[in-house]
C-alpha cells in the first residue's frame, strides 16, 4: 500500500488444548522454524518466538495486510497440521481455542524479546496460567475466568 506507514508490534500467546505439555522439547526448534515460515509467508516479520511444552509466544511486527485473528488462525492451523503429520505425539494434536494478543511500542522490543526467549527460566518461578492472567491484568483486558483457556483440572469436573 503506497504511502502507508505503520509500526505495529504484537505479542501473541496461545496454548495446547487442555494446556497439556505436548510440545516435545526435542522438536521445539523445528516447530518454531515452521511457525516462523507461516508468519513470513503471510507477509509479517517474526521478531521472537518460543515454544514451551504447553504454550507458544510469538512476537511479530505486523503490516496491516492481515488481521491478528487471521494470522493466529493460519499459525495454529498450519502448525497443528504439521505436528500431526510428524506424529510427534500419540493421537491428534490441537491448539486450545482462542489466544491472547498484546500490543507493544517500539521502545519495548528488546524487553519483550528477552522475556519470550527466557520463558524456560521464567516458568521455574511462575506457571503459564499465572503468567497469562498477569498479562491480561497488565494490559487491562477484561476477562471472565470461566472463558480463559481450559485448564487440565477443568476437564476432571
């Protein structure tokens, strides 16, 4: 788009269905590379990515040629198909419905990249649920606890 100038940075977070730890550490790098390809093929710039066993953080510089929802849909559909094709886990792999998306300023890029790349260390002190709820509160996102990700404990009830 001629004469269109933007600076849009979005931190996207989504989880494995039931928030189970199904992303094998052995294949973490391959999954991250695959998701990077999806982001790039959609005309977006991947800044940082980290795949934890039960969730993923993707930080992108977005161009206004696609919506965040469409990008996340494409990432989740493509990567779940990829994981199922690879048969990394017994049964069918699925992502949890929904996602979190948080906008950041250019001045926060380095801080967000470090945060995403340091997830393993970060989760030694805080669970994914604690992290996610903290992000929602930090960004003043209204939410209803019953509509957050389905947690493994929820399935037993």
